[in-house]
C-alpha cells in the first residue's frame, strides 16, 4: 500500500468500518484510509477521476465488485480478510519489487 498509493492520496474504503483497518494501515503503510462508502457506483466514478486510485474492502465484497464491474478492477493484494485493489487501467503501474532502498517496509 505504501508503494502503490501516493503519499498525498487516500486509500478509498468500500464497506469497511471507519476505524479498522484505518489505524493499522496508517501505522504500517503510512497511508490514510478514507471514510467508508456503501455505494458501489463510487468505485468506477473514482477511476474516471483518477485511474490510479486505490481501494480497500473485505475479500468477499471485492469478489462481488469484481463480478459487477468485470474487467475494470485489478487486485493488488489480498489476505484472509482484506482486498486492496485499483483500476485495471492502473495494472501496469503496480509495483511488487520492494528492493528499492528508499522504500520503508517496516516502521
């Protein structure tokens, strides 16, 4: 999240609680998670404004969104609970190489 969300950008939030995982992401990735939205139409609208926008949601919610917006979403990373994603247009800009010495992985 630290590498793929610019320092001046929020990670957008679909259906997650306003406090969790906000504080964990802020601590580990130094990125702010926005207030939650429950409107799925906000996701493609955000990509029209900024194709590099990133989102976080529940894994199950991401699966539903991916079916609803087929071909428009790109999953950056997921674990057992959370999915971090962006637009399919942004796919080629996603970094998975954390070897750059300028990237702080752990605080």
